């Protein structure tokens, strides 16, 4: 079983692409956006600037955007830690870019696509899961589903559209397939 909308997720620690570690604690801000992404996926690349704009636009409102690359770096060197660090050095990310080399976090969260977007409220509860917006090819969509979810959270309202279908490339699992793990006890 994996986390779903309504579940509270525990803090996790992952290495930053450029070195060091980050412990994600959703209680540290008004909301947290976690995006499972990739360096080579055309869907992730198409939505990338829209996601970074969300990170910049909402940073002053207590929202943290964290992106996680869980792809197998042995079979997909474009998603390696070194390639990820190069993107960070070029200033391509509005927030932390983490590497989930063990893929444990991606499996626990039930991430399957890149991008796969999750919004957490201050309590660490998943209040939105899905795609950034309705069409990766239409920049005018402006990550509208993600922005609407954040606006609801920041206004103290239930998220009107808590789930959409993530669209993108599959996460590139070590060994080719995701492992099934149990949901941590509450």
C-alpha cells in the first residue's frame, strides 16, 4: 500500500543533487509541493518552467517546492546525480532538487510518473495528487490544477480537486519494476 490523498506522510531525508542532505518537514511551512521528476522526460521538461514559476510565485506565502528524481541512474545516466547537480548549478530549480537513489520515498508515496505532483498541508497531509495542469503542451495552463490546490490550502479550504491523473514518463525503477512496500503504521 502507498500513500494517498488524506494520508499524513512522515518527514523524510534525501541527498541534495548538489551535495548535502535535506529533511523535508511539511510542518515548517504553510504548504509543501513535492514533485517526482526527471532530467530527460519530455513531459517533465515541458512542465518544468511552469512548476518553477509556482515555486517562485508561492515562496513568499510559505510554500516550499521540492523536486525529487528517483530514476535509476545506472540505466538512465541523464538522470544521474551528477547530471542533476549540473542543472542545479545552472539555476534551473526554484527549490531543492533531491535524489532518491534507493527509490524508497517514491515507492512509499506511490509515485509512478514524471512529473507526479503532491501537495501537503501544514500537518503533512496529502491534499492533492496528480498533474500540474490539464495539458503539458499548453503553457497557458500555467500549472492551474496545482495553483488551485495551493490557493485552497492557503485559504484554509478543502482542496476542490484533490486528485487528477498524473501524465508523463514512467519512473525508471532499478531492475525495471517498482517494489511494493507497506504503508507505514499511523
